[in-house]
């Protein structure tokens, strides 16, 4: 009871912080001005942004199926796509986007062994984080070269370092830490042993229904996942390119023409790093303020910048709702499988 009470209190606190941050953002830009900006949006570019994100999810699905195939698991494209959307939707509403690790749960209806799907997911996320680190460093270099010195001054300093650069460095460090931890959990036998003890704790077992699987199976799957690294890297880069187009079209939809495609391509990994801040669900609020701050450096007014930030999150959640049926299906299977008693053996 005490554990459940603490968990509920923590969730409520995260929601309160998120609402407070969004309220501050809306107060800062003005609700009326934001409404006008959204009212004048160009729907043709918004549709292109939506299609770009759809393309990203298609490539995510192809990537996951390739990784599982390397481990000898065949999957249906349609069902895996729904599991992908379910994983993304779960990450949209969990602190640090940690909910994506539940994607193996959504693959159970295809009888995918949890050890294999989890190994594939963690291996993919390792490459994702490393790509974001590289992109974040590229974004800092881009901003230093294109942002006028006087624009940096608006952020002030922290411990003698420009606050904007400090926040950017913090985001990159956060992603690099995530990449190192995921790489250790995926490919280090010692780390896997520690991870297994944590994953099999009473609390996590109850929460995820023994999601982590058996250690030896996981080690074997992690070894096979390494063989898919070239395909993971290639498809991850293709998704990054599409993400650049998604943000580029979203900017055009709001009349933002000052940022070229390469700017969105580089800025995205840096801005979305704030989505992994585990204080609010998926870093909600922190990421939006980060986007407004980066856009301010590039001379974009706060109103279209805030509209962009809100739409970029809303676009993801709206399309990820395609995963709701899969979440409901997997949850019901998990609940009923726990409630169904073992049948007595026939004498």
C-alpha cells in the first residue's frame, strides 16, 4: 500500500510540474497569439509532416523486423507496425520516454520471445542515442556558426559558461550517458548480470510480468543483435533524414522560413534530448521550452516557435494513437494470463 501510495504521489507530482510548465509557456507567448498562429496554419505542409512521421514509423518497423530476423524470429509487418506505435505511444506518456522498453510486451501476440525482442529494442536504442549525440554535437557547431553573438547574450551565463551552451551540453551528456548504459545492458555480460538481478526484483516482476526473460536467452540474443548493427545504423540515419523533413514541413506550415532543412536536421536531436528528462512524462514542457529557446537564437519569434513545439509533440501523439488497440489487446492478454489458474493434470 505504501509503495502504491508513493507511486501515485510521484505521478501526480510529475503531472503538476508538467501542467505548471505548459501554463508558464502559454502565459509567456500569450494564448490569443498562439491560437491565431495555429488558426493560420498551412494544412498542405502539415499533411506532409504527418506523412514524414508515418514514413519514420514504417522504417522503425522494418528495422525492428530485421533485428528480430537476425535472431531467427519472423514477424508480421502489420502487427509489428501496431506494436511499434504502441511502444511509441507508451513512451509519449512516461518519464524519460522509458515506456518504449515495453514494446516486447506488444509483440507477445506474435509469440516473439521476450529475451529476443528486448535485446533488439535495447540494441536499436543504443544506436539511436549515439546518433543523437553526434547530431547534438553537430547542432551546437551549427548554432555557434550561424547565431549572432548578441543572440547568445540573452541566455546569460552559468558558472562562467553561456547558459544556452550549458543546456545544450547537458542534453548531449544525457544522451551519451543513455547510450553507454544501453550498450552495457545489451553487450556487457557483467552489466547484463546486474540488470537481470534488478529486472527480476519483486516490484519489476509484478509490473512487467517477467518481461526481461531468462538471462542466458538474453545474452544469446544480444550477441545476435550485434550482427544487425550495419542495418540499424543505415535505417536510423534514414529516419533522421525523414525527421529533418518532418520538422522542415512543420516549420513551413507555420510560416517559419528562416531555418533551412539542414538546420532542422541538426537541431532535432539536440531539442528532443530534453524529452528524456525524467521529471515529466516524455520531458513534456522541458522540450517545448528548449525548442522556443533554440528558435529564439535563430531569430524566430516566441509565438511561432511555441506553436511549432506544441504541434511537433501533438503530431506524434495523434499518430501514435494507432497503437491504442495493441496496448489494450496486450494488456488484456497479460491480465487474463495472470488470472487464469493452471489446469489440474488428468489422472
